[in-house]
């Protein structure tokens, strides 16, 4: 992708930027990422694939939009950390903090962090529902059993409801009952008694009246309290008794009997009428028995129990447990399966209260952030990022460079390559024109000495150094070309390398945050990097002239790597020694076998010259070293 626009002319383009330096060689300016990336020019990242092949360059640079991959967590984290470290104001413009929903809704039983939390809630709810159903069934069984035997329970007339206490006083006992009642209630207090005797009689009379009548009302209680002595209280009692006696005498006998409390007149009641009243009540109750059908639903059974005045404790159980909930993933008659939103709607209806689902709340805030052209981050990510930034500024060397007077942040540089005229660009995290210094923040997996050298080489940090240095020097020297007394060039390119303590922001930390401040000090590294830059740009122009992007052309030779050669040679030496040992063992083995055969032959000759004996008396010779083995 070749663009030979004069770099300085871009300043006049309709691109918002804050120009720090501009001349015919190029310019330096503060501009945002979107505008920087929109300008077609050679960059370190863009020319790197050309060092591999034309097809790599075409895929990753020329056709990058088509083959563009989603930004990784590391890329997102790096951008966030850059802004938080260098430009907090810009960070606030680009990011917005997600609400801490967990803390905000702590203690709310209808707040759910995720689908698993909803599932767990439904399982716990349904356990309570099962317990409630079992309690209703037990209560129903107990009610039906009790209903069948309830009429036998009341055998004491005094325990009948008032409306069923219909027994009459025996006629021959009416006068005796009334006389006894009048003696108990209407006997006046004898005022001639001594104070001590009067005090006892007054208390007894008051208690009797209070127990057997309803005469002690509010008005009398006030008079009673005002009466300071027993004699005054006696007068109040006598006055009350006289009034009530007049009223009592105005009643007929039946009315008088009705005013007498049951416990006083129970002994005078007709036994037959008491039995009749008990039977009447039992018959009525038997007619009122209503058994609860087993086929009813638990809720219908509860309603029936409550109508009978039973099991108020069941009614006190939270009403939401009377309903069984369907869980996420269960079969849905229309949608196939129940999802989180369906189940949450059921829970809300069952508990008569709104539910809160964290993923939905986050989606809402995410949509709001997008409308504001911001990125939404969690409190955990921000807290983690702040910890890393704090570690950077706690490193004395890093702090020294990042807080230099004159530091400018996120500075883009544009210049034309001196050999081809191609437009080139680079964007430095920090540029300082007072000390002629550039700084770049790197967030990596490790800053161990050997691994940092290897990883930084693999990521071509030295090419970044050389390319940014080239653009900086070209623009700066042009700016001061009339001043020959002083050399105007980049003095240092500092890399502040930060080892993150977790795979990504917000994740569990696995190691400490380590910070190293490094620079390339071997001129050969930078010179070689400049040659690589020139080679890459030359290749790009070559492919532009050819009209196509070359791959790996022609028949090329390959070699076994040096380390593998060494391993293979060591293996051959080992096998050679193994073979020598084996051959020596086989040679000695053959000699031993040959000597054994000679011994067998001599023994055979000796046997031929001796008398014949049975084989049962011959020593057994077998195995590899016996005659059969020798043969």
C-alpha cells in the first residue's frame, strides 16, 4: 500500500489534530487513534509482513480490512492501560464504568448474577414448595381424621358454645337457686363493722360481684378509685347493690336465671336437659362435617382448611411457595425450551416483585455506552488496571521518565521516506521535544531477562525503535537545518515494559507486577533494523511494479537445524557404542559355545570305551550349554 502524498500537506486536511512541529520533511501532532489509522502510510506494523513474503504483506496489510480479526483481550487491555497511565482525561472520555450491580443489590433475593444463579434459586424455591405441599397433605389428612371423631370430643356441658347451652334449671330448684344467688350478690355490707373487719368484707364483696356480674363498669371503677377508705368503698358497693337489686326484682324468674353465670347455676340445671343440649350440639356438628377431597390441588385444599378455621400456620407460609417454578432449559410448549427471561418473568409474577438480571442490566449500560461512543468496563477491571498503573509509578526509573517536563502523549509522526518518497507514519506513547526522547509502554507476559530479549526481538521492538527514530530525526533535523552548531536527533528511545499479573484485566492474579525500563544500546541492532525497513519498503515497491505479491518462489534448499544435527550425531554415537558392545558380547558367546562342543565330543569318546550302562544312571545335560543345545 504505497501513498506518496507529501506528509506536510496532511496538516491542511480536514483532520482534527494538535500540531507540535511541521515542516517540509513531515510533522508531529497529537491526534486520535481513528484518525491516525485512517491515513494510508507505511507503519512498523504494516511493513513487517513484507519481510516474510508478498502474500503475507497482502493478507495482513493490503487486504487487512477483509482479514481483520476481532481485537483480543490483550489489545483492549493494552489500550486501556495506556490511557490510564498516560492520559486519564482521555480515558474518562473513552470509557465508562459499569455499575457495581452485585454490591448495589446485595441482600436482594430477586437479583441474579447469571443463569446459574436463577437455576439455583428455582431449585431452592421448589424444595420449599415440596415441603409446603407435604405440610398441606398432612394437615388435610389430620383434618379429615379429626372431623370423623370431632362430635365425641365435647362431653362437658360448660364447654359447649353459648348458643348451645340451652339446658334449663329444674323447676323445684328455681327458688333455691335465686335465693342463693341473691344472698351471694345482693347482701349489703354491714357498716357497723370495725375498720379491720370492714376491709375484709369489702374486698370479698367486690370480688364476688366482679366474678358473678357485669356491674363493674368504667364509671363505677372511677368511683371505686376515688374512695380513699374501706368505709367509703363500702358505701359505693351498697349503693350499687341497691340499684341492681331494684332492677333484678323487676325481672321474672326466667330472666333472673339468665343473668346468673353458668358455673353458679350448673348444679341446679336439669340433667336431662343438659344431656339433650350435648346431643343436639353433637348432631349439629356431625351434619356440618365436610371432608376435604384428595383430588383437590394443594391450594384448593389449603382454602378448604382455612374455611374450616384450621391450619392458620399454613396460611402464614409465604404465598410464593405455593407455586412451583419451571427452570431454565425445561420444555416450553411454544418456544421449545424455557430461557432465563421466561423464568425470570415467572419468578416476578410468583413473588409479586420485579426481578433483576445482571446480564440484562449490563446490556442496558452497554447500549448506553455505545450511544455515547464509549467502552463499558467493570469495576473489577478498573481496580485491576489502577493497581498496574500504581505499580508503574512506584518504579522509580519508570516514574522519572513518565513525569519529565515537556512530555506529550499519543503523538503521531508522518514523513516521506527519503529513498522512495513513500508516506510513513508512527505513533509514540510519549514524545519529549525538550530532551528529544520517545517512550513506549509495553504490557507483556514476562520481563525475565532472557525471555524479554527473545520476546522483544520476536515482536520487532528494534524495528519500531529504528522506524520512529528515523521519522523523528528527519522532521527534527529539518526543523533545525539552519543550526549547524548542534546535532538535532533522538537521544533515547525508552521502553517501559510491564509484566501483567494476570492473563487479562479483572482475572485472578497469578504473579507480581514487575516493571523494567530498557533501551537498545547496540548501534548494530538499530542499523540492521533500518536495513530491514529499507528492504521491506523496497519489496513493497517491487511488488507494486510487478503488479502482484510474490510468495516463496523457485526451488529452495532446506537444512536440518544445527541443534537437531547435534542431537542426531549424539544419537548415532550412542548407537555405535551400543553396537560395539553387542558385537563383542556375541563373539565371546560364540567362543564359549565352541569350547563346550569340544568337551562334549571328548566325553562321548570316553563313554564309547566303557561298559554300557543304563541311561538312568547318566547325569542330565540340558539347556543351551548341553549336547542338544550345542547341536
